[in-house]
C-alpha cells in the first residue's frame, strides 16, 4: 500500500515525488517516460538557478533527486483508477497499468501533463517512428543531411525549423495560417534562414512513402490545389492535448479536457462543486494558463505538501 501514487514523469510529478518522499510518505511514480514536454526542449534559459540547461539533463536531475529522497519509479502506462473503499472521507484506490500491474494507494496525484496533438491524416500512423516525429529535440539529429517538413506555427515549430535548418539542406515549414503565434525573435530568425521555405495557409493532407516517409501532400488554401513535396521526415509540432479517457469518470474537467483544481491542487467530482478526496492534480494537465516548467515544479510542491498536511 502506497501513501501516494504520482502519475507522470516530468517537473510537476518529480517535484511532488521529492516533497512527498521527504515527508516520509511511501511514494510511487508511474511514468511512461521521463521529462514530458520539457525533455523536448533543447535549451532552457528561464528555469531559476540555471543560466542555460538542456531539458533532458534538467529532468534527469529532478528524477535523481526524487529517487534519492526515497520515491520508487515504475515505467508503465496507467489505464485505470478505481476507488475500492472509502471510510470517513479516506479512500483507497486501485491503480492499474496497461502492463497488467495493480497498485493500492491512499492518494493519487495526476501529473502526466499533455501529449502531442496529431495531424490525423493518412500515413501519419503508418510512418510513426519511420519518419514522422513529434519532437525535433529528440529525433532531429536523425535527419542530418535530409530534407524535412515541420508542421505548426507556434514556438515549437519555429524552434524546430530553426534547429533543423542547421543540419538539413531544406526545411519546409507548413502552417495553416498566414501569421505565426510564436516569439517575434524566432519568427524573424526563421524568416531569415535561406533554406527554410514557409508554406503559409497550407495543410499536410497525406504522408506517403515505402518503408519510411518519402513525401507529403500539401494543400494550399489560399491559391487552391495540392502539391507533393519530397521529404524524409515530418515533424508534427502543433501543440498538445490532455489524455482524459481514464480520469473523466473520476474528476471534473473543463471543455478542453484539463483537470479543474483549487489552490490546494484538489480536484472535484465530475459535474459537481464537491471536492474529490484522495485525487489531486498538478502541472500542465490542469487549467493553469502558465504552462512553464517552474510553474509545474511549484504545483508539484503545493500538491505534495497539502497531501502530507491532510494525512496528519
Ligand atoms: P502552440 O503554441 O499551441 O501552437 C500550436 C501551433 O500548431 C499553432 O500555430 C496552431 O495553429 C497549429 N495547429 C494546431 N492544431 C493544428 C492542426 N490540427 N493542424 C495544423 N496546425 C495546427 O503549441 P507549441 O508551439 O507546441 O507551444 C506550446 C507552449 O509551449 C506554448 O505556450 C509555447 O510558447 C511554449 N513553448 C515555449 C518555448 C520557449 O519558451 N522557447 C518553446 C516551445 C514551446 P494556429 O496558430 O492557427 O492556432
């Protein structure tokens, strides 16, 4: 029996694990992988205490600190949480994973962030890990010397295109509108790169290939018509969504599937104003408008501290 099971492996989850294990609560982290969105960022220059740090090294430091504090970690994917008993507002939950494991806990902290949004076009699924990627930082170096496409118009797509333009002969940046939503300095940088071709008002309609990606079919909304462009890689950088399947019966969500919490990281029963004892949430999967690593870490601290106070 665990005091706390934390679902997730990035800043909110790992900080919650550091605090909860240091408060002598038996803590298990269940994560598919370590780092979340932060691990997809090459260089972080706004995390206090570090002038510049890579996303993966920063997350690995947090993991080391969590396990050194006593937290256990299992690399699995949670697919159900069941409340199996409730006495005097104290619940026991059964947490199950896709690998068939079952864990009992008094408290669940949901902190698994968001997952990359998909294009949902023919070929995207077929060429997953065969040329289609959702992370330039992770997979970009594999496309050294090859022509690639980046889809999206936010900071991830702009940063991705800028990085890839240094190692790829040609980068096509496909954006559905005629204006970007990223930082102005990044937009300027991308526009200045001679080997980046920006396809405005355009959408990828299909990803084609043999054993791996060979081309994309792009529709131009402004001019009309489609064209096929030869590329070996497609980086889908179009934001992220919250995975809600296994939590929507348990806690209250907003219209876009984010978990609604109060200032103590407590959740609510679905369609109710009543606090849901035993289930807490922190980080990017909540309604917080500030999707920053430092904010997630702060929320991880709040949730674990509050859980330990409630336990007394
Ligand atoms: P984002 O800001 O949500 O941008 C997503 C982009 O993808 C938008 O341009 C959007 O188009 C487009 N898009 C969404 N759905 C699409 C679809 N189905 N088909 C085609 N295009 C689609 O996501 P993000 O760039 O991943 O950034 C997420 C957050 O992380 C942001 O807050 C961002 O500032 C932050 N971030 C920060 C840094 C940094 O500080 N260096 C780096 C990366 C990300 P529209 O513009 O038309 O909506």
